[in-house]
């Protein structure tokens, strides 16, 4: 198939870089290197095209995932722009080259691989945090390929109030944003979008809470509820951006809790569990495996 610079790259993700892998011939390694260069050039060409809005919602690249990332649950960008991801049940972290569709490395939490219902990842002041659905935060340093890193667990003691699914770091507040998927308490919070702000260093002061009435967020979209599955921050505006897999929703709000927009995710996505936005305005969304293989898709932002 002939490809134009604006064409989306719908191809499987490769493991490793361009160097020869065990059992791989030099010819295969060269072919892999050429393919990776072509992918990067294709993405650069797509981004260079004028944004007329006619293709809004069309992926400019899509990388099919597999193996441990079939249940990819969270995405985060490092300060230098590298993409980290994790699965649902194991404390295993991956670095993905999102411009070329390559797994660069993976490392794990603990000498004995940690298990948990992990739902989000973020980077805060060069420290990484994994969030479990029960509100526990796993703090650790980024590891090298194959490394087993030490970690510390912080119990936010908010698990009785919310089932959490999504975490981000707000540097202006020096706080982690914990997105509540399901409110577990009675009262008005059940009809609200709820985001807790957990001050750093971990546990310093009582967490504050940002709430918005669901009716105001949902508007005319016709969703019967809203169950966020991840949260990130637009590096340009500083606004909070959330996805909700159940409602297939994409939402942007200000730090003050004002709605910017709430609209459906692109129809091609099935179960979106992760979101990240790059400094050069690429929206990255991760889809768990279901009727289709797991994948990360890249779109223009906003």
C-alpha cells in the first residue's frame, strides 16, 4: 500500500531497538531499523500537514500492543518526553517509543514482582507513582532495563470514599491528582466528578478535593454517568484532561473546575484506559484488548 506523509501508521509494535537481538540476523536488524525510520518519518510528515479540522478524530499513528500490555491501564510522560506505561495486575513498567512503535525497556517493582489492581501512573519531580484502585500509592525511582527497583507504599486512606482509576501530577500545586471512578460514600458526591489533590511529599496535609456536578459535565452527551479511567494535564494550558472508558468520553476542565469541553472519544477506540499529552501537542490514548488487540493511538491535540 502506498503511504502518504499524512497517512496513519497502523502497524504492530516491535520489541527492542535497532541493534541485533539474540538469534536475529544483521539483515533483519537493518530491516527493522529501516522500518522504524520510516515510521518516525511518517508521523513527522502527518504532523507537518496543515490541520484543517477535516480529519479531527483520525489517528495519525496507531501501535498494536500485546503480551503484558494487553491490559494497559495507564500512561505517563517523563520530564524529557518519554512515554511510560503499565499493565493492570503487575508492578511492571514499560517505556514505549511512541513515535516509532517500540518497547524500549521494562523494569519491575520489588525483587518479588508486586501484584495489585494498578490503575494509573505519573511522574512527579523525577519520582514515579503507581496508583492502585484502593487509593494506595507506590513510590519508586525509574529503573534501567530489567532492573528490580525498591518502592514505598503510601496509603491515602481514601479507598473507603472512592475507587480510583487515574493519577497525574499538578506541579503548580505540588500535588497528585487522584481521579475517582466510583464514589463509595453516600450523599452529593455520588452525583459529582471527584478529583482528590494529594499534596507532596506524600501525606503532607489533608488532601483537598475538586468536585463538579455530573449534570454540568455530561451536558447533552446522553451519558447516564461518568467513570473516569485516567487523567493527565495539558502541558500548554495546565487544564485537566480525563478519559472515561465506560462512557467513551474525553473531558477537559480547568484547575478551577470549569468545563472546557466534554465529547465522545473517536469511534474507533473500544476501551480507553490511558491518556497523555506531549509537549508538542500529541494526544496519546491507550486501548485495552477486547474485540481488538490492545493499542496506543496518537491524535492531534487539541
